């Protein structure tokens, strides 16, 4: 590989061979950053890697050589990972609110308490039954987070998976649970 100033000139000039060599040398290290933040099973890791290169190539003219080219790109990559995690956290919060809304007790009028208690028991029984129909991993993640109140970090350690994976699995499991619950509840009411 040429020195970085020459490398940048060649890339900006459209030298495909240099671009390819640079990508092959840099991509695995940047992908490792994505995996570190998002987890090895996260489908977004590859997208983040590609997005990092697109942003870097778009801003390569502005690169000032205050750091190495890899350091500059790794900062772009890490920022994209943080952004993705923030978005996932918002989705998780939204899904958690939906789940709480679905399982929350209904407001009752005097005289309707017995009927409301019966409906609450039916909802909880249905929720329990549906939870058992989910995969073992989903049940474990939901149990640790929603029933035991464990933090993402503690769940990550207990299941020996990255925190990003915990967050994405929890979101997927809650969504699946919510969809199953809504379908079953509507089906039971009909």
C-alpha cells in the first residue's frame, strides 16, 4: 500500500485497484468494530461497514491527515454504531410501552371489579401460554429483562452474548409476543 497521502490521491482519482486494495485491507478491521458494538449476530453490522465506506469516500477530500486514515474511518464507524444502538433503544422503549399497555389492568367502574379481575387473569394466562410458545432464547431474554428486571449488561453476561444482540433480540421477542398476544386476544374475543 502506498503512503496515506498518495493513497488518498489515488482513491480520489478513481484508481479502482487502489480502492479495492484499501477496502480489502481496512474492511475486516472496521467490521470488527461493528461486531464489537452490535454483536456478531446483528444484521446491521454489514450495513454499518458499507455506510462507513460511503461516508468516508464522500468526505475523503476533507481528510486533513491529523490522524491515520484508519483512525478517521474507525471514528465514523463507531459513531454509526452508536447511532444504530440509540435507534434500537428507542424501538425497544416503544415496544416495552406497547407490551405494558397490553398487559396493564383495565380501569374498572364500581361493580365491574369481578369481571375486570377475570379478564386480567385471562390476559395473564394467555400471555403466559404465548410466552411458552416462543423460542427458548426469547423466553430467557424476556424472563431476565421483564420478569427479573435484569440490566442489558447482566443479561449479556448471563447469556454470553453482546449487549447489542441482547437489545435486538429483546426487541424482536417483544414484537413477536405482542403480535401473538394481539392475534390470540382478538381471536378469543370474536
